[in-house]
């Protein structure tokens, strides 16, 4: 449960970085300063790690997503769905303790929470294709 909540926070941070264009350092610093809940309820190290992984490897992650899109261009994907895809692909490619199937399942759950029902099958399909290509 702690990892699931942390993954949601990581997605929110990545989304805010996409919108604000703030750096990784600014984003993490602001998050820790402004987080209103008990930091023990989330895995701060996981959040820092996964946000850094996605930030540092954005080109490789986006390339994997582009290769897995069918009749879509990256700039047509909503910012929320793109952020969820980047988080999941980042976990699949660069976070060893997250199995691909878990990354997909968690991404679909995030999509249910932050996007719409139609997007769930889209995110699931793209991520399934990414996983098969790894």
C-alpha cells in the first residue's frame, strides 16, 4: 500500500514537472517542504528514485513509448496519460524491484484515478507492447 501511494505521488510530481518545467531538485525540495501528511506514510526514497529515473532517461522512455504507439503520435497523448506511461516504462526499464506486470497494473490503477475509462485500455495496450519489447 505504501508503494502504491508513493507511486501516485511520483506521478503527481512528474506531472507537475511537465507543466511547470521545474527541475528535479526544485520539485523534490518543494514536495518534501510542502507535504502535509506524515512522510512515514510514503516511501520518499522510492519517490526520489523513480522521479529521477524518469527525468534522467526521458528520451529513452519516450522512444519506447513511441515504438509502442499504434496510429498515435506522442504529442496527441494527454499529459496525464503520458506521465503515467513514462512512470510505468521508467519502472519497467530502470527499477529492478518492480516486475513489469506490476508496473502495468499500477499504471492502469493510476489511469482509473487520474484519467478516464477509455484511457485505461489505451495505457494497458501501450504498456503491454512495451513489456513484450523489453
